[in-house]
DNA sequence: ATGGCTGGCGACGCCAGA
C-alpha cells in the first residue's frame, strides 16, 4: 500500500469556463495531484458540470453552477467534500454563484469568486464592496473557531503595487482601487495569513495574465488569486506557489492554479487517519 | 489614451471578464 504523502496540497484555479478548460484541468490534476481544489468561473449550469470525468480522475466534488457566468466548485482527492455552506450570507436576494464551503480532509475550505467590480465607479463596484463587507462578516465567524480554515479563490484584488507588473496601467481598475485594497487588508487583519506572500515576501509572483500582448509569455501579470489561512492552518503551512506552466499552454485560462502545501502532522488527527 | 483577446450565448454581434 502506498505511503501517504507528508504534505497535503490545497489549490485554487479560476478555469474561465469548465467546458472549454476540462482537458487543462484533468491534465493538471494528473500531473500535480492536488488533494483539495477550489474552482471558479465554471460558466456552466449545474447539469453541465463534468462530474463523470472528474470522478474518473479520482476526485469527489460539489459544485454551484450558473448559466453563462460565475460558478464555483470544490474537489477532493479520494473523498466527498462535506458541504457546510452554499452562497455567502448577508443578502438573500444575491443570485450569483460565488461562494461554496465544505469540510475536506479535516479543513474547512471556503471557495470564493469575488466580484470583479468594473467599471468603477458604478453599481458593479458597489456590489463588489458590499460583497467584500459580507465576506468580512462571514470570515470573522470562521477565523477563531479553533479548527483549520482556508478562504481561497479569485479575490479580484491586487493587494499592493508589488502584485502587478505596472500599477499605472491598472490605475482606474476596480482591482486596484484603495477601497478594494482596504477591504482586503481589513480581512487579513482578522488574523488570516496571505500564504503566497508569506512564503515569498520579496518576490514578484503572479496568478493571472491577461490575453493581450503576450503578457503570459512576458510574465506581465497580477496576483489576485489568494489562499488565506487562519492561525491553526497557518501553523501547518510548508510551501506555496503557482503552476504557471498551465497558463503557458495553448487555449489556457487567463489564471494559473495557485497552491499551498500543508504539513499533515501539524493538522488535527482527523486529517491523518481514516 | 486606447485597444488589444477570450468564453458563452445563440446565430453574428454583444456582454463580461480583469
């Protein structure tokens, strides 16, 4: 029997259309073997989610689709995620599929697709800021529960000028506005660790490159996909990175899978025994 | 300062993304 790896790999990947990107997703799962995966921008209704192919790859899954836009999912190697929440609390009229939460391998994982907010100013930017306020309220209930929690996904926020190849060219964009950054900062101040920045404090490291001017090949990108860890989970953090090779493939998503590895020994025993 | 690419939708151009 194969010995279990000492680390657990948790990743987030905005696929920009699960239909078009299924071959990329399956190729990446096969090569990198993540244990937990949060997906965003399925751009597909529930019945179009390719569960058979994902299950054949060795993953259990839950998903929350939507016609044309949005859509989030959680995958777990060898097990079924145990859903704890579908939709962000705080606005019963919000119809957009942007939040899904589950217990997976002993960790509570919130998968989120934060609104883009462009153009700003305007109603879409207002929606973004309101959504971030709701996320902060919900995150506050999770950060101190004394159990490992991760909030991961496409946050659509460039936290600092070190997280963008050219801040000037993004000056008017919703992703870089002071209000967006302050809301993200306020979230971190609850006690969350920005895992990628924690592991790489001084490096330029991007998770998104737009489709223009060969920006991916020239590594002119943004860091907007984040993995936030609460204190019990941050203690288990071993490494973090971006699978940029996925972005350099033909017909790729504009985002790359972004991940952390976690020491199983530093996690509660439930994650080590079955 | 602007436009450049891409996916989904549903029938060729439009909306949304970031």
